[in-house]
């Protein structure tokens, strides 16, 4: 099973979550970024219908692939600013 890890980081004068070098929008507070990352991580694990998906990698290259809808990754949120890493 694939695992994705969202990291909570300071970014652009605020806070964001980052996955594979790609940043989310900037949030004004650490807590808002953490809450958003937990939502995204939870949604990442929800299966769906088979479909083609398009996504952009950290170098800006677009990819298209087929998803059977049930091959969802394990998702984790890591908050290095907290005393312990948190799971979504």
C-alpha cells in the first residue's frame, strides 16, 4: 500500500501543509493548516468510482492515469512543531 505524508510547515508568512515538495495554500494559523491537512488526509483514504485522474508533480509536469477507485493510500499528517507526530 502506498503511504502519503502531509507535513505542517511555515510557508509564505503563514502555515501550510506540504506533500512531496508541493505546498497547499497558506493559512494564517498553524491550527488552520493542521486542520486542513487532517481533512485532506482523511479524504485521501476514501474510495470512489473508477476514473482517470490528472495530477501535477513537484516539477510542474502533468500526468494522467487510471484509478480503480479502491486503491487508496494510507495518509498521515506529521506536525514537527508538536511534541509528537499526529496521525490523521
